[in-house]
C-alpha cells in the first residue's frame, strides 16, 4: 500500500508480449508464403487443364444440329481453340466475312476451328447462305437461340473466341477483317 492507503500497481513486463510477437511472426511468414505461392503459380486457381484432364468444359458439352441434320458435338474440339461465329442470311457483314473465316479455317488446318451458328433462321435459309458463300467450315443451328443468349451475341455477326479449355477470351460484334482475325488468333491462341 502506498501512503494514501491504496495499493500501488507497478507495471511489470507484459507476459503476453512474447506470445504476440511469435503470433505476429507466424502470420507474417504465412502471408509471405501465400503471396509467394500466388506469384509462383501466376494466381491461377484453375484445377488444371481441362483438355488434358479428360473433363469436358461446359462449352465442350454442347451438341447442336448440323445443317445436314446430324449432330455436331463440341466435345471433338476439346483442347482446340474455336472461333464461334453467329450469322444470319440477311446479314450483309456476315456474308462478307464468311469466306474469310472459311479460308483461315482451312489455313489453320485444325490448330483453330471455325464453327458457324445460325440462331435466328431455319436450316433452309442458313444452308442457302452457306451455299452462296461456298464455305465448308462446320455450320449448325442454334435452336431457340440458347447459345446466342449464353454467349451474349447482341448483333450479327457475333464472333466468340474460345480457348481449348472452353474459356471465352473475346467476343466481337460486327464484321471482322482478315487482319482482325489473324491478330486475335495470334494473340489469343498463338497461331499465326
């Protein structure tokens, strides 16, 4: 007790101080390890390359009706970049870019595949455009415009660039020139 009759409390070293320092050091080391792991892996939280794992992405599970009535199964494109092109027979820019897409489809020889989809017309109108333009890349019907909506195609033509794992890398509304297509395919897929 002090002279006033009260107990004096003398400060003593904080017994929790070493514990806090250890906890702080552990948290700091943990944070450094997590940041290092993210930087080392490029921040990719993917569970792996779907094309190599054998699992099919949502894109590669799509099946549509080809213009000849057979089934076009996108699983066959697993591991291959795809240019999905939405077109309509009444669309002038569609008509202009289709021969360019077809020539590049053949030039890339399976390294990149072009698939045409008609979402707004029946098989007869779509086939008529295919015949008029002379294209031979796979073309199909998007019945009820399910894919048109999924890939947010808001005009014609709409071109969607999809990597071999089924990830959408870019969507373009409007006509693409040969130079535009080559640039995107080189940038996105490393194919020139």
